[in-house]
C-alpha cells in the first residue's frame, strides 16, 4: 500500500480491498444533495473510476444542502464541478462527467463500460424508475436513494431491498411501478422510515416527480430538506457501495 491517501482505509479493510476499490467503476446518477455526498465518500475511499451524471447547473437554492454548491460554482455544470473535486481528492481517479438527463435514450451512454455498480440519486420518479429497471435488467448492481426531504431523524435512516422498504412514499410508488418488471430484491435502498408529522409539507406525488415530454424534467414543487439528513443519506449510500465492492473484506 504505497498511496498515503488510502492508508487508513487499508488499515481497516486490507490492501486487497483497497486494490479492489481502485479497480472498480461506479456510475453515480444525480449529483445533488444525496449524490454529491455519495461521490465524496467513493472518491475518498479510492474508487478508481467514476462516471458522474447530472444535466443541471449549480443554483443558489442548492447551497443549503449540496456539496458542490458554493458562491464560486453558481452557474457551473454540476458534473464538471464534481469531476474537478474528485480529481483534487484523487488525481489517479479516472473521472467521466456526463451532462445528461437519465432517460431511455441516454442509458446506453450512462451505463457503458459497464460499471460494477450504479448509484441512483435521482429525485424524479420517472427517470428513477427507468434507471433502476434498466440497470437491473442489465444485471448491474444498484443502490438507490429514496426520499430524504422532510426528514429530521438520522436514526430513522435504513438500508434494505426495495421489496421490504417501509414508511417511504417514494419507495412505495416505485415498488408498485416495478414489481411486475424486475426482482425488487435486486435493488438495495437507503431510505427513512421516519413518520412525517401531520401538518408538514406533503410528500411529492407523481405529478411533482414526473418527467416532461422534453425529457429534462418538469418544474417540481420545492420540498423542505436539511443539509444533515441529505448528507447522511449520501454517505450511507457510499458506505453500502464500498461494502458491495470489497465483498468479503467488509467487516461483518
């Protein structure tokens, strides 16, 4: 183990696991509140190849919760900002930024390689469904983040297959949409089973999360969210991804 960047990871998981991470390819789709922190964890763990996908640019409204949102990055494409940060963390990482919206016409490019693992951090219901369904059909592992908005309790964050998620309206909708098309147990999810208090803003519905005919998403209602919970979601996704990539080297 010669690279001091990853010495502590090697102490935890072993040199062979660090080599496995360096040889792994992960595609992260969606670089917002959850996805940005997932990328951070994977980059600092030494994943050797990252495909970073997001069609959007940094906006002032992103600053409360998104890692790449700074005064200096407003107006810049998220994928490019993310790629630059990854290279600053690990110059040896092969980073491919894609300024794309995830839909059926772009999945061949997004999933080219193919990656060893896909991280779904999309916040739109229809593109999320398309990505999950196509990834599973291609026999690529996937970890999907469910709804983090409206939550305040970090102890309610859970990990499990899509089939057994509970308390998350977004996951419930996805189960209904996908149950006749894929094995729901093939989709590992990070979700919250926190009960949203009555009188708070309601969860998004299909209209809020739908994809527009242009394929770039329609304007969606703004939901309240905290930087803490979305960051915890993203780092939990990264933790699950690292465990999946290193296999038996992961502490049990």
